[in-house]
């Protein structure tokens, strides 16, 4: 069963210590460590968290379409709610062996081994 081992912002801070300047207009990249329950360590995943207002501003500033994947969209920042949402998504992969769970999690979080191939 996969479990969330840690969540950090990309500057190395704890998510609980992150406070966006504008709670209703922000984007933050998170580094997640997710691994098998009862085993040390985990795999690295990335997730962007943003508000619809930030998306609207980002698209209008670029003046062109914006791709979206591995993104959690919230109305305002709440570290506990973000953590709980991620934990629920991870728990949704319970009952799967680790290789299958890791690939399924990559649908929601950018996985360090996504598209990895060990073919010679």
C-alpha cells in the first residue's frame, strides 16, 4: 500500500510553513515522497497547486493556451486541506502492488520514473 512520506515546497520548506502572498491567487510546486507502507524512503513525485485566478492570469499573461497536468486546483491555500487531498489520492491506490500503484499515482503526480525505459 502506498503512503505519503513527505510534502515539501521546492525551496525546501514544509508545506505548513508556506504562506502565499495572495491566498486566492497563487501557484506552488510541491515535492512529494510516496512509497510502499512499512518500507523506508519513497519515490519522488511533483505536484503543482494553484487557484483558478492564478490560471486565468497565467493564460492571459502568456496570451496563448496553457497545458495542465499534475495540477491540484483550489480556491485558496489551506495546507491541511492540500495534504488531506493528496493523502486521499494516495490512499486510493491501496490494495495494489507497488509497481502498479506507482504508475497509477503518476496520473495525478509527475513521477521521477515516468516514461523511463531501461531498454538498451
